[in-house]
């Protein structure tokens, strides 16, 4: 049975119970009030009869009781009064209507209810004291209309209760439908998510607990979709990585195998042998560089990095001093303008970042040029910018520049000894330092690489 049906049945049961018990209690209370009212009226009527008999019998009791009988006849006008009896001992002196019920009592006044022939009668017994033996006045009242009124109320109430249950059942069904609708949407969304429709949402508009559950479910689904998209992108990157890696291995291995086979199968002169050996050596160095880069990336993710306070100005200046001879040889002017700043970094890894950025800038300069390193404090961060006036990059290339094995100009980079892992390694190192790296470039106007890393607080 569904939750909506269970809720409907519970609401109808509660409605029936509340209306049933409440209505019966109300009818019962009303019936008691009516009985008490009738008893009071009957008691007043009996009191009048009793006083009349006492007045007539004030002087003396006549032997034939004609005066008393006449008085009782005149006063027997109430519709509910169905029997009057005047008794002395075991002798009935006067009786009009129905006879009294057998009931022994020693009290001077007694009243009780009883049934006879399907009717409900109310009998009142009273004693009149005389000079002789006391008289007993017994009066019977028919209070059946009170019970008939109660039975009619119960009958009408049953009809009203059925109508109320039908109306309440309809209202309960609408209420249960509205309450459980978000749960139905939640269940449907869960099934859609399990079927692969990760963009499905509950979009609950209510602000109650069920609405909050729907909102939490949407947040979970959004996180799930983001994680799945990240996994999909990661798999795509891994596929591209493996493809690029296989391609990178193929070119040098083809050259090595080709020249080795040439050396093995043919007799070459000294120059040809030297040329073949040079090709084998250069391609072997390329493979070595590739393996070292991959090893650095792997070890960097596994090893426990220890960060130490480092003067960024001193570290970068020391690094550029060692690189100056190489850059001068290539007619490149390397300049630094750095502000002092302390940052928590791993010096060797961060030096590798600066070296890679400078090396990329050098490769972008075909016939010499200028490279500027700027370092300054900006709102709690140390900003490092490496600016060159080289060939620049197209906008589309900036989106992929940090991907493994990606190269803007594959032929030029391979000729310069690059394997396309430098910037990817830089990105990994900077993320380990909770920093950011960004690129700005235009073809023919150079490139600016910006690294942001948090400074130490005083």
C-alpha cells in the first residue's frame, strides 16, 4: 500500500472517530438534559396533583372519595400523564389510565423509569398523610417522545456522518495528494538520476520539511552531477594523456629503431655513423626528459611536501642570476623587479615553477627579446608575473596550455626539446601551494603569466 493511501485511510479513520465519538457524546448529553427537563416538568405536575389532593382532603376524607376523584379527573389534562392511582394500603381508591408498576418502597417520595409495551414511562410515588391510614398517590408519565427524539437525532446524525465522511474523505484525498506530491517528484527524480539523467531536479517550491528534503536532494544531485562531470573530464583527460604519451613515445622510438637498424644492417662511414649515433643520443635524451617529467609529477603527488618560510625576492633573484649566461647567449635580456615577501613554499618545487615559466618565455623568443619578472604584494597575496615580448599564443590555445603534452607549435617545441609537460607540472605545484596561475597572450604581442600565492601574516 502506498504512503498516500495509508495517509488517506488514517485521516478518514481519525475523522470518523472524532465525529463519531463527538457526535454521540453530544447526543447523549442532549438526551440527558431532555430527560432531566422532563423529570422536572413531571415532578412539578405531580406536586400540583399532590397539593390538590391535600387541599380537598384538608377537613376529612370522605368515604367515597368523590371530591378527590373529581379533582384528579379535572387535573388529568397533561398529554404525557397516562395514569393516576390513589391507594390506601392494598386497596385502590381511585385509578384512571394505566396501572402503576410494582415497586416496593418505604420512602414518602420515589420516582423511577421503566419500559412497558415498547414505551418509556416515568412513575412518581408519593404519600399523603391523613388522620387514618396514609394515602399513596401514584402518577405515570409517558416520556417516550424524549427517546423518540433521541432516536431521530441518532438517525439524522448517521446520515450527516456519512456525508461528512464523504466530504472529509475527498478533502483528505486532496490533502494527502498535495502533501505526498513532492515525495512522488522526489521518487521520480531519483529514478531519472539512476537512469542517467543527471540534470533532473525536484524543484520543490514548499518551505516545509518535505520541501527542505527536496532542496537537499537537489543539492545532492547537483554535487553528484558535478562529480560525474569531473570524472568524465578526468577520463577524457586521461585518454588524451595516454594518446599523447603514446604519440610522444612513437616519434623518438621510431628514430632510435630506424638508426639502430641502419647501424646494424649497413656498413657506414665515420660521418654517417656519427650522425646516426647523434640521432640515437638526442632521441634517447628526449625519452629521458619525458620519463623524468612524468616521475616528477608522480612523486610530487605522493610525497609529503614540507613548506618553509621563503623570501620570494631572494629566491627568484638567485635563480635568475644562474640563468643569465644562458639567456645572454641567446640574446635575451632577463630583468627582475621584485618586492620582498615571505611565503610558505617548498623552495625546490617553486624554483621549478619559475624555471619552467622562464624556459617557456625563452622558447617564445625566436631572435632574442626581453623577459621581465615582476613581484609585488597585492591584498595578502604575492603576485609574480613573467612577461615576454615573444610570438604569443592564440586565445584557443590558452584554454589547453596547462594540459599534459599540449603544445601550441608542436614542431617548434619538439625541435627545442620540449615534451609538453612543463606547464602542467607548474599548475600541479601551484595548486599544492593553494595558489593560482593565469595566462594572458595575443599572437605577435607576447605573453604574461601571473602566479598568485598567499603571503605569510605577521
